[in-house]
C-alpha cells in the first residue's frame, strides 16, 4: 500500500506545481518527498541497518529531482551484510517501481563501487553527487573518502580531460540538425549537462560547492554568474513543465510541445512574431549563455591544469595584440580604450591567422562592449577590419560565431539584436536566424565563382555583406526582404560603402529570394517574363551575386532546402537572364517582334538621315542591337571613306571593355583586328561579327586588359591608328607580336603539364552555323593566328566566344564557308582541323615557349 | 482503381494541385524528378563554356482514383498543365490491384 501513498504525494506535488510552485523549490520539495519516503521505508524494514547505507546519487543526490527524472540509488553494504540484502532491496525498490517511477539502482560493496567508478565515467560523476540518506553513516563516509582518494586526488588532469572529452562528444551528438529545431535541454550544447559539468569540475578539482564559490574563486565573472543563474532558473522551469506536459521523462523540446509551452509561459503573438518564436528565442539565448560561459570556464581550467602548450614565445602582431601559445591575446586595456577598433582587429587577425582567440581576451571583448558607440560604428578602421573578416577569414564561420557570442557583432551592428537567436516556427528553417546568416557567409565562401558560368564579382565584400544581412529584417510583420533592404542602407552608410555599393547591397537583400522563387514558380520559357527579370536585375554582375547568394542561402537553411533539382532550375533561369543581360539592352524585341519592327524604330530615330533602303541590314544584325546603336552604326558608316579604313570606338563596361570596329569587309579583317588588339595588350573575351549587304563589317569585340591597366590608361587612339595601318597592309603583325611577347618567354623545362590541344567541328549544335571549337594552351597572338588561318580558308566567322579554363583556352567560332553554307565536306573539315591543330600546337608561332 | 502519374513543369504544380483539390481529390504524392523525353537535354553555350543540361527538372504527381474518375482527372491535369510548348510533360494511367490504409487496414475504395 505504500506505493499508493507515494503516488498520492506526487499527485499533490503536481497540484502544487499547478498552483505556481516551480524552479528550484519544486525540485527540492520533490527530493524531500522521496527522501522522507525512503528513510521511512528503511527504518521500517527489520533487516535494514548495520553494514548498510542508502545513498542518493546524481541529480537526486543534488536534490534536483525533476518530475519524471530517474531516482538514482545506491545500496552500499559491507560484505558481511550480503545475506540480509534481499528483503531490504524488496522493501526499498519494489514500491518505487510499483508507483511507476524510474529507478536507477545499484547494490554494491565499497570495493565494487570503486572498481565500477574506474570503468564507467558516468557512474564516477554520479558518485560525485552522492548523499547519505539512511543507514550507516561511517560506511558512507568511508566510501566517500576512498572515492576521492582513488579517483580524484592525483587524477585531476585525467578527470578534466575525461569530462571535456565527454562534453565534446555530447555536443557533437546533440548538435545535429534535428536538435537545432527541437533542442534537448539536458544534453544539447548549453543544457543541464553543461551546467553540471562545470559544477562537477569545480567541486571535484577545486572544492567549490556552488556558483557563488565559483565566482568568488574568479573562474567566472559577476556578470557571467548573473546571466548564468538566470538561464539556469529559466531552464529548470522549462524542464519541470516539459516533464509534466509529456507525462514522462522527456527532455527534448519537441515541436508539438513548443506552442503549448509558449502559451503556458505567457508568450503571446505580436504582429510579425509568434509567441512560440519569442519563447524559443529566449530558450536559445539561455542555452547560448550557458554554452558560452562553460566554454570559457573549461578553456580556463584546461589552461590552468593542462599540459603546457608548445610555442611559449610571445609575438606581438600589432600594438595591443599578441600571439602566445597559439592563441591571440589582447594585452593592453588602456590601449583598447584609446583605440577601441582593436576589438575588431583582434577578429581580423583571428581570421587571417586561423588562430583561436584566448578565452581571457574573449572576456575582455565582452567587457569592453560599452566602447562600441555610434562613433566607433562609423569608424573606417573598424569597418576595414570587419570587412576583412568577412572576405578573408580562413574559417569565417568560427570567427563570426565568436564575434556573435562575445556580443561584438550585435554591438557593432545593433540591427542584429532583433534576430539574435530568433527561431522560425517551421520545420524548414533549421537554424535560428543569426546562425543561418553566419552559415550563409560560410556557404558563400565555399562556392567558387570559377565554377559558375557567370561574370565575375567586382565587389566581393558587398556580396559577403549581403549574405550576412539578407535576413536582417526578420522578426517584424512587414516583408522581411523589403525591411531588410531599408535597414542595410543605414548599415552600409556606417560601414562607409560607396553609393553604388550601398544600392547594390540593398538590391541584393531586397531580391535575395527572387531567383529561387522565380525558378520554381514561373514559366522559364516565357520570354517576356525573362526579359522583365533581366530588367530588374540590370547587370550581369548583379545576376552573378544573386545567383551565388541564392545557393548559399538555400544551403544554409537546412538539409531539405537545397537539392540538385532546385540547382538545375536556378541555373536554367540564371543562364536565360544572363544571355539577355549580355546583350546589354533588355528592351530588345524578341524574334517574334521581328526585324521589320526594329527597322521602323531605327527609321523613327534617324528621321531623314535614315537610309532609303533598310534591306542592307541583315535580320540577325538588327536583332542583336538596340535601335539607338543601329542608328549610331549607320551614322558611323557615313564616315567610312576608303576601302582600307576602319573606325574604332571603345566603351567601358567595368567588368570588360568593348571595342566596336567598322570597316569594309575583306578577307582576314578579323585576324587583323585580333592581332592589333593583342599588340595593344587586350585579350578578346567574345566577339559578334556582322557584315551588311553593302559590305560593311560591324564587329563588336569584348576585351579585357592582359595587364593591370585602367580604361583611361589604355591608348585607344594608338589602337585605332595601328588598325588602320594593318588594314593598309603596312603593319607586320606576326613579327611584332613575337617581339612584344619575347619577354614572356619561358625557360625551357618549366612547362606545365597541359592538356593536348584539340579541334572540334560541329554541325549539329547550331541550325545555321558550323561551330568550330579550338582547345589550345593560351598564348599571346593565338587568336590572331587562328583567325588568320580561317581567313586563308575563306571561312567567315559570324560569332566568337573565347574563354579560358585554367591554362587552356576554348575558342568557339560560329562559321560559314565562302558560299555562306555550313562546312559539310569531310575532307575540307579535316584540312581545317589539321591547320588549326598546327596553330594550336605551335606554342609561339615561332617555336619558342611562351609563358602567359 | 487507377493510378495516375503526371510529369509536369515545376511551376505548374500549384495550379494543378489547386485544380485537383477543387475536384475533391485531397491526397497526392509529389516528387522532384529529372528526366528527358522529346524535349531532350539542351546545350547552353555561355561565355564560351558549355553547360549541358541533360536532365530537365520536372515534378511528378501520383494520385490513386476510382476508375470512373480517371477521365475527369486526366482532362483536368491536361488543361491545367498545358502551356502549348515542348516539355509540358506526360500523364500515365496504370491499373492498381489493391489499396490498403496502414493505420486501419481498410482496403479498396475506402482506403483511397
């Protein structure tokens, strides 16, 4: 009948809890209730007594008994008491089982205790919390002393190492995706086990009994103690309720309980955030507080007790920051106050060197956050160091995480506070918003721009900032992308970004979902729609940034957010938009509107100056340029007086420059253009080549400078003059090219391993043209040699794409033969192939080796 | 009972789902698939490099209906998923021998 009594008492406890009793008092009351019951049981059992001691272990030993926690008991006995054990265990344990309690029980002699504790670390720490309940006090004291003598004293370092190892393993096991959404408040990082680990170590190694003593010993600061204590209290209340709610020993905050818990703790929904999201935000923040405090604690203790680290030499890397024993240290408090940007410099160094920041310096950062005022938030030095972390840190996730945990990130970018530890109540967003943002920066770094087909990014720091800030507007009722784009304008201003950079950042944040949403929900074959996309995105560079940001964002969201399937759709829409953007003018009519419409536009633009007969302009040409440019070309055409004269015009598109050449078409014209460009240090990236019916060639070549050179420094006038000389056959391009690049000759024997050149002639890929692809090792003048060779065969090149893939270049030509038909004759194809291979294999045109 | 498998363009999923819901079809299985039919893969040439898209992303919808419903469902999917362009997809109708609800053990019509 005793179990009925026990059950009634526990029901009474639940009643008290419903009346508002929670936190530590509830745990103590529960422990007391079980204590009273067990002590009475022991007293009432005639066989119990001499040579026996009933001991509470673990959480029960600490008097922290949660509603459905295990009750860990040890019946310690002297070997002589062996025969009397059966009735005692029956009297003690059976009623507990009958009452439905989870009992962890052991019946051991003192020697068996020590032997087991040596074997089993968990039993060892359970013994740390041993508390005498009933029976022989001397027996208990003997066990207690023997345990400390055998396992703790003289084994302090080993004990610590074991504890830290178990802690790390536990963090890994409970750090997986599923535990991010549904934290395990006992085992997860920052949960009860971390609290206990700190208390056990303090108790066993330093004899410190509680948080107060730990603070007084200087192992944690008063501020840490306060927030740690609050977090602990909060988690106790959560766990009490979670047990009652689940009706069993459950310590994981499963999704289905979160809302009910939030309601019970009076978190109500506001506009923009759900109550449950703010509830979970508090949980995550408290878990983080405990994780950070215990991390620092363990590093500190490890340093005190651990083996001396290598590299005792101290090295100053800048005034106020040194490297000692492979850790970065802040060394000068006075200097920090004078130059508070040192706080950020510390992280820049951590990023650059890959070294960890010493725990004491992390505390120094946290203690100096008051120095991060509005003035510092506008400081150029601060911004430079911060952007340095974003762009160059070796392990950017680690550095930013520490920056977040010390509070520096939110102090520097106060907009971050709103989303710190903010949870999203769905199964899709696995991480809290702040972690997701850091993760996005890390994912972005992993994406290599070279692996994408798109244009380069001129300002990687803007892209990195966009990754860090794209969800900054979350937690409000407005559209988060829209709100975010407004917030980042202010941040960009403080960071000292230029006007265009700010606009670009704001654009990226506002549109960060655009590509993904569009790729999934819109018809990618709808040309009008694709054009609207291109109009919104405006430049190839923005497209590249958006594409990379979309991938990084998805990958950082959770295991289900990114699939190859999505990747394929994203690539498809991006390629389609890129093609349009490359044509610069997005208002261009598509083919359905036709060349006739274009011609009418040109006529309207030019008025009387329009050519009487528009049919000299081929349809494909008309569809490749906006009316303004066609009109411009027609006007330039009037300036072409002689057969052997060329008009050259350059334009700056930032990522590349373009050169327009207009001349009377002649065999080898393109070769001469390419040769002249090479002579002037310009690499051709792509080319569009047209010939009007009246024999006017209009060639647009996109080029990049071979050397570091600005658009203004390039001598465009000289280029035009040389081209005119070449057209008049007064310029020996071949020997000049060799002369110019002689300096780049490579010493024999240093040649890299290179892929063999090859030539592919393809009549299938394009309906209209024969595509000739030349794969060759790059060298100056290569394009000149190839185009000259094709001219010798009287092959007309209508379009060209030149790209490099490491050492190899891939030159793609859309060609027709002299009768304007595809090259179908196999023997002619072979002849062309051989001639081009000869050019490609010949490394310099003169047999010498060139380095390029 | 028949199983209807429809391969459609991804952006048509919401429309098709809504249309089927309106007809009273509440349950379906959706998966992200890749493949090619007459649309083939295609080659994109961009900045000189080729991007071969050999399998095209599609969405597969699977629905089990009574035989009497098949025509109506197929027509509805066809109407909704049609853009008139190549690559709109395909619909397959397959016989189903039996349907069993795992929880209750109900079979046949009741289990759909």
